[in-house]
């Protein structure tokens, strides 16, 4: 509930202030570092507007909807990364499973079926999927599909709650489904680097970074 | 000419595009050569739909029908099953007939109304034929996967909007 309340507050996030105090207290002070940390925190704070409960219409709004929520972005990229890491058929099966199950989650949101801990589920998806990539986990395909599908429910639910009424609904939903798919493709493209030893390290590092971002969201640090 | 262009532009709304692109992918996915029969059924459907509009059938569930057809066609694209040509023909006809019903002309004269319907039909046939050709030529493995991914996007979008329309 606390995190939800934070996300619905349409005011600038106070995180940059935290960023200003931290460098001086740790002895790493300096204007540049302070500005850097403040900028990072400010950038990370924008997704607080991702699930405001408000609705908007149009293709571009739909396209922008997942993109302006880093918790969504990292989870989507992780799906692509993991798919690329696992290789065929996971490389195409996971990005196909995700939007379809996400739509099922969206239907639950539209119908108002209560689903507990949606934001926790979204943050957890980044942690678990990021860890799968970081640890180079290779479970059976059906396990990967079930895992990705289970998290897709939470992402879809959040989107479904905010789907606008009226003629724009089609354009909005098409926009955010395409944006989700493009984020998967981004993950796949980056994940293909895993063919080379150095690239494999980079991909696993990206997975670890995604998991850390998920932890930050889960802990309410961003 | 203005009425014709108006009808042409009336085609380019998201629900029409979802249904027509899904149909094009579905008809072209397994076709060895251009699916003339499917395109023919689609054109006959457009004529039938226009005649129904002319018969003053204004209140109809065409919007929901288009979304259901989009879900069905896109789901079949994702599954990539071999289906009978009859099913392709029936879905082509159904999609074709739902389009004019969902976009009745708002012209005052009959000539303008016919021109508007012709514009809608030209745009719909051009787009469905283009998508059919693209899906038919997608023969490499990654291209076929791309077709299925596009199908999953269309199915997901249509399912969401269908739920929204039915729920609210």
C-alpha cells in the first residue's frame, strides 16, 4: 500500500535530495558525483508515474506506457535476454507466451478481479528473471514458460487496470503490446552477445543489474 | 473523389487494421502461392457488408465481431496450425463483411455513399493483399517466427480490447 501511495503522487520525487546527501556523508563528495547520482535518481524516479491509476488514450500513449516504467522495462528486457540465453525454441517461445498471458492478466485487471501484490509481483519479476540470466539458469522449457507467464499476469494486470475506454482503447493496447514486444526484442538482440565469452559475461552482468533494480523497486528505494 | 478518400481514410482505424492484418497473416502463413480464394472471399464479404449497410442495418455488433475475428485469426497464426482452406475462406468473408458494417458511410447522396464504401474496400483489399504477400514470402525460420510474434501481439491487443468492451 505504501509503495502504491508513492507511485500515485504526481509530484517530483524527492530522491535527488537523498542523492545529494549521500556523497558528502561517505566522503566521496564533489559536485559532479552529486549531480550524477541526482540525475540517476531523478531518471529512476520517473517510473513512479507508471501506474497512477489514471487512463490515457492513443497509440503513442500506449507505446510510451511500459517504456516509462523501468520496472516494466527491465523485466521485459530480462525476458528477451533469458530467451536468447536459452536459445531456440525459448528465444521465440518466451516472447510469444508473454504478451498472450499478459493479455489474460489484463483481462483480470479490466474485470476488476482482485490480484494481491501487483507491484511486488512486477518487481519480483525483474529480480527472478534477472537472476535467471545472471546465474545462467537453464531449466526445462516448460518451467521457463510457466515462470515468464506467471509474471506476465502481474504486468498485464497493471496495464489492464489503466486501459482507457472508448475508441482509443485499441490503439492504446496495440501500442503497449508492441512496446512490450520491442523491449523483448531489445533483450534478445543484446542476449545474442552470449555467443561470445565476453558477451556472455556482459549478458550475465546485465541480468545481475536487472535483479538489483528489481530489489531497489521491491525495497521501495526508487 | 472526396467521399472516396473519406471512405479510404475510414479504413485506417486500429480495430480494422488489427482484424485485416491478422487475416492477412493467417491467409498468407501457409499459402504456397498467393491465396486468391481468400482474397476473393474477402472482396465478396466487403460487397455483402456494403449491401447490408445499404439495407439500413446500422445497429450491429460488427465492432465486437472484428475483434473476435482478429483474436481467432491471430491465435491461429501463433499456433501455426495447418487449417482447411474453407476456414480461411469463411474468416475472410466474415472479416470483409464486418468492415463496412463497422464503418457505415455518412454521406448524403447515394453516389457519395457508394464512393465512400469503394474507398474503404480499396484500402482494405490493398492492405490485406500486402500482408498476405509478406506472410507468404516469410519462408525463412526467423521470418516465420516474426509472423507468429506479430500474431501474438495482435491477439493480445484484441483480447484486451474485447474484454474492455464486454466489461464496461
